[in-house]
C-alpha cells in the first residue's frame, strides 16, 4: 500500500512537471479547470478573475474603437491602431473559447493524469518524461519571447518617447496605444498613470492568452507523442518474441489495440477542445504578422530605434507562437508515421497464423497518420507554417502598396 502511494505521488509529480508553466499562466487568468472538490469561495474567486480579465480587455478595446471612429482622421494612424485592436479582439475570442470548452479541457487533463498514474514500466515513464520535458521547453520558450516582446511594447516604447510636442503646440505623454475617453482627459494626472497601468495589465492578459493555448497545445500533443512512442515499444516487444505462443501473443495484441484506441480517443478529445482556439490563433496571427511588418517600416521611416526593435520582437514572438503550434502538429504526424512503419515491418510471418491475421486491422489503422487541425480546416504542420508566412508577406505587400 505504501509503495503504491509513493508511485502515485511520483506520477503526479511528473504530470505537474509537464504542465507547470501552462498551469501558472492559466491560473493567473482564472482559466485553469476548477476541481470538483473546490469550495464555493474558490469558485467565486475564479469567476471574479474572469470578470476582471474581461473588464481589462474591454477597457483597452472600447477607447481605441472610440478613437478610430470619433476622433482620428489620419488613415495611417488608424491602420497603426488596427494591430493592437485586432490582437485584443483575438484575446477576447480565445478567452471566451477557453471558458466555453473548460470541461473538455479538464477531461483531457484528467486523461493525461491517468496515463501518468497507470504507467508502471520504467522505460515507458522515461519516454513520457522526455516528451514532457520537450513540451515544457516549448511552453517556456513561447512565454519568454511573447512576454518580453509584448510587454516591452506596452512599457518601453511609450516611456522612451517621453513627452511629445504635437503640431497644435500641445505636449502629450505617450501611451502604448492611443485612446479616447469621452468623459475625461487621459493626459492629466493621475488619469494618465491609471490608464498606462491598466493598458499594461490588459497587455499582460492578452499575451498570456497567446502563451496559455500554445503551452496547452505543446503539452497535449507531446503527451500523445509519448503514448505513440510507448505503442512502438509494445509493437517491438511483440516483434522480438523468439517463440511466440498463442496466449502470450493474444495478451500483447489486446494490450496494443487497447492502448492504440485510448490514444486515438484522447487525440480526438484534444482536437475537439482546442480546434477553434487554434483556428483563432493561426488566422489571427497571419493578419498580425502583416501588421507587425508594416509597423517596422513605419518606425523605420520615423527613425525610431526603440520602436523598430520592439516591433521586430513582436514580429518574432508571433512567428514563434505559430511555429510552436505547427511544429508540435508535425511532430505528432511524424511519430504516427513511425508507428505505421513499425507495424509494416513486423515479423508477422513468425506469429501463429490465426493471430497474425489480427495484425491486418492494426496495420491499416496505423498507416493512417494522426493529424490535428485548426477548426477542422487548417492542418497544423510545417507546410502550413510556411503557407502562413507566405500569406502574411502577400498581405503585407498589399497593405504597403495601398497605404504608402
């Protein structure tokens, strides 16, 4: 009994290690699934977190929309406002989708936790830990670039500009994104400091909503890759039998089929929970890449070195976010192809002929590579990443041609 409890603790630690970074980000946003044992006070606190996040995003969106439609007349300045506006709108959609699919995401997380607890073989645990480490590195890498690039845009750029003298001979203090409040002047103290701080918090929520889904994607897909790697080991174990007996072969085949079905079902659950979040991310990031490239040219023309560096960091962070989502999808397909190759090269002729026939269905299913898609429309793979970059460049050229 004591040994069993120690094993469960170790498995829980492995699961926590794999999901740690993503869980911290989602908990800050009130998006981490609520435990069934949670108290009413904890549930109320999480709902308040949700309300605060929506208020922060609305505080950013509404004044920018008012500025575009009521006050700003310069077309180039309107275009410069569209990027942050579009990014925050994406954040609202992703936040709403994460809340809507909270039960499905919780179900996927629980299934992953059960996989950790049910894995006893040490070699299989090493495989899972290796894949967990890769997923964790992806999450850390995405968070580092996205937070540094995004939050520097919200802090360093406005502070570096200092006080600006307008053509109307008035002095203003720069904000990360210009905005318009009908009832008060955001340039007066302490209104300026409050707006600056709230824009920073809204930016933190926005960029967390890029890191969180990217971390979830890396965790889920790398977990599936680990399970497929374990499946390959089981197939190899069947292949290495020197004197296969009916009962032994039947037991191994049943274990292989059960494991394969469980992995397929888990992957379907993950895609059902995440597909629209991935769709918003990929489509939105394609547009944002176009805007980021255009902003670099605008800052270059105005000789703003800080603006150029910050816009370039934002461009890099968007590219990394898209790359991670597409790359983990490619890793899944490659790992699935390895499963198909393993089944196709097995020594099936050494097995009892009645049991060898059971491999036909396993081979046919394994030779259909597993894939994930965004919204059941866009396959997440490296060719898709390449297409997104090409599409963004095409839109960027159109934007540059029609506006400059």
